[in-house]
C-alpha cells in the first residue's frame, strides 16, 4: 500500500486526471442507463472528438513552451474552405489536395511562429490577430455559403472503418486481433522498460503493482477493442490518432528536441544560455501547430461533408481546456501528450453524456468552464505545495 501511495503521490497530476476520467465515465454510464458505453456511442465519441484531440496534441506543446494559440479554430476553418475549393470546385485529386492543405497549414504556422519567436510579439496577440485574419479569409473564400459534397474517398478519412478481412459475423475479428497485438506490444515495452531501469539501478514498481498495471493495460485495451468490434470495428481516424499520440509521446520523452521544448518552457533565458536555440524551438512548435490545425480542419470537413463558414468555432478553447485539464501548467514547462489526450477525453465524455441527458448548451458551457477553472486551480495549488 505504501508503494502504491508513493506512485500516486509522485504522479499526482497524471493519475488524478485519469482517475477523474474513469469516475466521469462511470457516472454518466449510470445516469444514461448504460447508453454511454454502448458500441455505437463509443464509436461516435471517437469520431466527434478526433479533431479536438489532434488540436490538443499540438496545443500542449505550445503551452509547454509558455505560449498560447487562439487561432487554431480559424486555421481549421480556413483549411476546410481551401480543401473544398481544391477538391469540389477544382476537382483536384484528394490526396494531392490534402498534401497542399497540410503544407499551407505549415506555412500559416511558420507565419505566426516568426512573429512570436523572432519579432518577440506575445503569442496571445499574434494568434488573436491570426484568429481574426483566417476567419475573415474563410468567409471571403466561401462567400458566406457552404461548399459540398466531398468525394467519397475523402469522406472515409473521418467516417471510414477498417474492413474485416476475416468476415466475422457478429464481431469484427480484425479489430480483436489488433487489440491483442497492441496488448502484446505495450506489455513488451513495459517489461523492457522495467528491465532497463533495474539495470540502471533506478526504482521500479514492486512486482505486485507492476503485474496489476499490466493487467489493467490489457483489460482496458481488450475491453475497448471488444466494444468497437461489436459495432463496425476500428475507424480509420482512431488509427491516425494512435499514430499521432505514439509519435508525439516519443518526440517529447525520447528526443533532444522534446527536451528542448520543456527547457524553453521551464526557463527560456537559462535554456538560451545552455546553448539551446530557443527561437528555433518556438518557431518549430508553431509550425507543428499549423500542420495539426490543418489536419483537424480536414477531418472536421470530411466528417461534416462540407466546408462551412462557422467551422472550427471555439475549437481553440476546447483544445486549450483539454491541455490544461490534462495537466499542462499555466506557467509552461509542464505537460504531456497523454495528459492532453486524457483532458480531451474528459471534455468529450462530458459533452456526450450531458447531451444524452438532454442538458442545454448553456448548462454544458457553464459546467465545462467550472471544470477548466478547477483544473488550473489544482495546478496552481499543486505548484505552491511543491
């Protein structure tokens, strides 16, 4: 028990949000009479929140460096409008159109990163200006009207599912197999990591807690894939999300650039004196945010099957809330990709659960605001105790 308490105390922020997510899911599962965790609703949760989770991944890197980005919703809408013009009005190949849109997103991020990193204009001002600029350009491009429909191949980006090559009758067997393989990979990674720590002489979980951790990981993955297999299987967008989470988790934890991001957010002057090119790090983080905002805009447009003037409305606030709820510090230098995803899931489950219960948008906004305030207050109090 003492070892368990030490683990929780040493990882209080990450564990508390994960625990909060589980409690919220149990609460809404009871309040909705079991609707929340039905296969159809779980699939809808993934599809409805995918673009916010993608934005949250980029936003947490921005916040770790000590900045903020208010323009991501407008950039998503702008890229959605651009994709509609390319694919629908100009009949350009969807793959080429997607590549062009991602490149434009990178250029937009570079534009904003230049003003923040090299001209030293506060990110709040630069991205507020970007929010207005790109929302205005979106309205000009669409002329106040929606453009639809997209080619079916592009729509599958957001609404397609892996085909079941095994032709299961009641269950999507390929999804179950992927779940088993994913379990095996994660358990192997955990075992290898434990052995490496033991060889280096660092502390590890005692065997009982470690086994419980492995059992918990396997139970969550297998249970989740079973739920998906009971409906239509694994959506393409979930594969993309997992790939992005894995890549950015590796980037932030295992690479020099990732360590530089935390160093810049922790103390930019000290980082510069230690030889880190702080301006380039900040610039690249904004370029990355532009690409992810573009990807989010493409996914939202594909799901809606239309480019609309109001697309991306309040996306930036949901992404910022997800990052802070997931453990990012308002002071910079603290935060994780996994935490941002957990924060995004907290927001998504709350939105979905409250919608099922029939709560109006007014109450939903008020409750989400209270949750965000509580998360940031927890961060500040935890920092003072530290």
